C-alpha cells in the first residue's frame, strides 16, 4: 500500500517508518483514527522543516541503526520536536531501502513528527513489483511525478544538522533513553545530572565501565526497527556455524509473515535454530513486553528495538539498543562486543 507521495497515518508512532519510501507517514491518536475512518481527513498543524544531512562512506560493520543512534546521541531525544525531518546526503543515498526504514522509524525517538527520504532509483526498484504500484505507461508517468518529492534548496529548511559517518563505530545505548548512547569502545561517562544518576542506578552500571562489563542475559533480534529480511541476513551471517553463548537467551522475531517465509526459504531460520536461538512468530514481542514476551526483572537485554526506557521490555528490564550485527555478535560472544 505504501508509495511515494502518499499520506499515511496509523495509531502507532512508528508509522514514520514508511517515510523511507518518500511518503508522509506519522502516528495519530485514537480519536484521530476515528476521524480518518469516518472522513478520510484529519486536522494537523504544519510542522517546521528540518534537514538532516548525512555524509561520508559507511565503515565496515556500521549500519543504519548506528547512524540514527549517533544522531540522537549527539543532538538529544528532543532535537526533532515540532519538525518534519528530511534525511539527505550521500550516506543516505547509499543506504538500501530497509536501512532507510530504520532511519525513518527512529525519527520518533528524536522527537520528530515524522522522517522522510526522497524517492530515487532504489525506491523505484523497490516498489516496481508491488501490487498497488501503477503499471505500464502509468508507472512511467508516476516515476516522473515523484522525482521532485524532496527539498531541492537547503535554504528552505528551518534548521539543518549534519553528521559525517566516515569514522563512525558501532553504537550501543547504556542508559534509559536513546540519547544515552556511545561507540562500542567508549567508557561510560561521568554523572552530570540527576537524570544520569537515575539512569545508572536503574541500569545497575557505573561511570568508567565498558560495554563488555555488562552481564547480558537476553538478546532480542526483531521489531519494526530491525526485523526485516536484510536484518536477519546480517545476524544469520554472524551466527552461521556458531553457538549462542551459554549465558544468553537469544530470541529472533521476524517483522512480518512475509519476512518469516523469506527467512525460511533462505535457510536463515535453520541457522538461528541450530545456533540455539528461539524463533517466534512475527509481532512486537520483546520490544515492548508484549504478552508473555518479557525480560526477567533486573537483567540486561541487547536489543535491536527502538526504545530503552525504564520497564520497556518488562518490569525492571534493562535494555541496550544496537544493530542486528552487534546483537548477533553479543549472542555469540556472551557479552556486548564487536570482536
């Protein structure tokens, strides 16, 4: 259903994921959902426009999750408040469609109304065989219509922030919001506020520690942030012919039935199961402690999801956000490490 130029709303904040296709997509409340169903219309205040320019070539073993975590770490969880965020620059153009979805998905954790990326040849290739994409001559006309769905003059932005990813390293969160994130080789920073103190107390960590010191018990690979087929391919490549560490419970949850079927077809499910992972049917699962999918109180989870708030994965759960690559490495190593 999602196509460039569409306006998409849903009762889920991470509807913003669809911005990767060049669609205006954002979450709405229950009463607004009622209005949309009844009238196909909704009143909205126009947000300001922010440009997020990402340049440089992505280093090896660095992924879209690392980019968006770094942006939030540098600029805070409120940098997008009141803004529609458009991502652009060579680094964004180099991302595949699924990685772009990860970027737009976590625009919400930056406080933005939504995130969007201009449609390009990768977008066209991605939607070409989708059932609701125009066909034949109509598709040629449509491609011409959507080519201008971007901001072509930076002066039109109300605000611009930039990030050079040339030397970016894998990013992992240590605290209780996504801005509390560091490179994998950094030591935890000093306490500078009551928020820092509370986060350290909740996470049972101390300044000066390193990620490999964390007693991880769970690894969760999934969610609307990183539960797509390419995410599973990345994790499976790490886990092939390996075994999950004895101290780790690793749970893999594909993002959709389509992803699950493709993962089965490619042999990824077999790789995960032989490594010792527990496979679950598609759903939100451990991302937000859905049903019985909860992290044991007081334990740490390496997670590919989007939120590390207090209690997000269960009462007194402790969440560390990271890419599927880092999560798979953690599952095999038994600690948070990219070695």
